[in-house]
C-alpha cells in the first residue's frame, strides 16, 4: 500500500521530513562519533528484525536516516513502522 500524502502520519513524527513525497529523512546530533555509531547499530538491529532496511549517513556526531520502499519506489506502511520503532529508541 503506497501512502500518497502522509499528513496525519507526519504529524505523529514531526522530526521527520518527507522528501518529494518519496522518502522520509531525519537527522540526529550526538556528542561524538562513538555515540552516533552506537545509534546506527541499534537502528540497524531494528531494520534486521523487521526486514526493512534504511539508508544511513554517519558522520562525526551526526546520523541521517532515509527510508523508502524500493519495491514501489515510494513510501509504504513498512516505512512508517520503521519510523515508529526508531522514534521509540529516544
């Protein structure tokens, strides 16, 4: 199921940005590289557990996560499920 507007879901996850109605993206800031890497590893475990894998951009003290469903080249319920699980880590 492709989500076309996602307005209600975006209201539930205001820190995330919807890019071109295609993918979701969010940036986190951390005090150092090690903490950022630990966060990526924890999110990676979530991705593995639900078999839906995000794209990560890891830098010193920052992480950007992007998610979309490649099979439909857009957003699906799997992306919102992943976003929900990531947000619960905080």
